[in-house]
C-alpha cells in the first residue's frame, strides 16, 4: 500500500485497439510512374521486354492508314486527319510533316533559331560563332572582350547578342563561369516566381566556397544555417538546369509523343499511337481465365495495358493545360511564349509536380506548322521584354502607341509601365509612333 499523500506510479502493458490510415503505393502506381517517365522510343523498348517476359501479353497486327501509309492503331490517324490536311492546304506556306521522327535539330540550333527574331543578319552570324564556342555547360572559355576582339566586333555589340540569346530561353548562356551562370538562371526564375532568400544568399556569396569549403564554411560566408544551405542547394538542383547541350544526341532522334492539330477552327491534342496501342491479352489465356496457373500472368498483362492507358490519359491532361496556356506560342512561334511552371500545371490538374515532370521529360510534340519541339520547351520564363518589344514593332501593320505596346506586352507576360516602354524603345533605337 502506498503511503498516505503519495501517488502510485506504474506502467501498463495493456493493448489499446485503434485505427490508422496508411497510403501505400501498389504495383499499378509504381508501373504508372515508370511508364509515364518514358518517351515513345523508351516505351517501345519497355513493351518488348514485357512481351518477352509474359506469354499472356500479345501484340495485335496493326492496319495501315490508307492516306499516309503509317500503321493505324486508332480509329483515325492523327498525323494525317482530314481536318489537319485541309487546314494545311489553306496555309500553303507551312511545310508538311512527313514522319513521326523528330527533326535532328540540336539545342544549339534551336536556340539560334529562337534568337534570330531579335537579331540582325550580321548579329546572327556572331550568335552562331558564340554558340559554337561555348561548352556543353554553356560557358565561354575566354572573357567577352577577348572573344569580341577575335571576332572583330565591338564589346557592346557582342554583349547585345549575348543578351538576346539569354532572353531567348537560356539565361545562363555565355557566362564566364558556373557561378555566374547560376546567378543568371536564378535571377531569371525570380522574374516568374518566388525564390527563397537563402537561394539568393547562396548564389551571391557562397558559390565560390562550395568546392573547397565545408557546409559550415559556406553557411558562415552566406550568413545562413547549415540546414538553409542544404535547402537552397536542393531548390537549385530541382529547378536549375544542370547542363544545356549534352543531351543533343538523345533529343535528335526523339519520336513524337503528342500531336497538336487543327480540328475545324480549334487546336486539339492526340497522344501519338504506337505499337503498344495494339497490346492485348492473348486469346488462349482469356479462354483459361480462372485457372490459377495463368491468372497471375493475365493480371500482369492487364495491369501493363492499363498502365499504358493511364500514361496516355495523364500526358493528355498535362498537355491540355499547356495547350490552353501556350496556344499563341504554338500558333505564332517562340516569340509568343508565356511564362509557365510545372508547379502551375500540377496545381491545375491536382497532381504532384513530379507527375508533371515525368509526363514532360523526354517527350516531343508535333505542331500544326510541322515543327517538332520538346515538350519541356513550352515551360519556363517568357522571352525578354525588349525582345518581345522588337517583335511587336516588327510585326505591326499600323504603328502602335506606347500604351498599346504596353498592353500587348502585358498579354505576353511582361507587365511594365508606359514610360518603361518609351525607355526601352529609346534603348533599342525604335522611333515613336508618329515617326514609324
């Protein structure tokens, strides 16, 4: 008995029943994550592996499209639908897409083509020289002044070409070192979203200490804690492209994954069919359903077919949001590119950002113009405001006032004041409305 005025203490080992919800990823979800990350060429290889491993899965023969001669796995061939052909006949200046294989254009050539809208012919030659000199990280081996002297152009003229290249979707191009390239890329991201303060502190003060110093040294220099340094590095790795050109060989032979075409007077999307569209459970196995010796193989075959179907529907949902946001860029070209983040698309369709990244990675789109572009090229920052201003003035049929130019720039993602428009006009040498 405990003494009066004291409390008895003890431990109870009695079991307490309760309920707890757990989210576990099943085989179907794991398979979808794997298939979603594969471009068309990779999916075909994965299908071949699955066919070899599972006798319950077979590939039905595909009929041929009577119009283009390609295998037609669906009810209508998206590459030569009648509405697309009719629209193409109306626009005789557009080339015809003749194959599913993407044009072998390197990322250097793509960047030069995008920048050409803001460069004079002589400047385009300078830009070509610059892109031939930079390494796979987009860095120049020599200072801008040395390169300018070698090319025989003023430093200011060379810097203008570099500025146009950076505004064309590659903010870190022609940087003298990796630290400066990261600063430029982070600054570009800050124009379209919120950048954590620790990221700015790291790129401004700590990048030079990352190689030789410890995490504590970097944290001290930046005025951050070690956890903040790790957080900033994780943010940079997730959002800043590590290299610019080394994936050219893989991208050159990419196969189209999504076809954008005209249907009457609107743009529509189709996930490009492939051999996987003809997968089915073998008839001999379907007849034996219920036999425990084959049920596991049948379930695996159906899971694979369902995974391919879910891959297509997820890609289509992502592409539909991108099409709605970037319809002008698809029709008018890179000059009409608007800022778009994967996070924005993920929030709109209610999925994790990593799902959008998987749906986009390595995929290519065939546009109504016949142009083949990387899906990822429709994301990122808008083209530079001065570049857009040059495009607007170059394309105007009637000279616009500064207010009209301000409104047109706002539609392209650049919200600036009228007096800023006037200032940029003066910098670019564009006369006022009455003199154009």
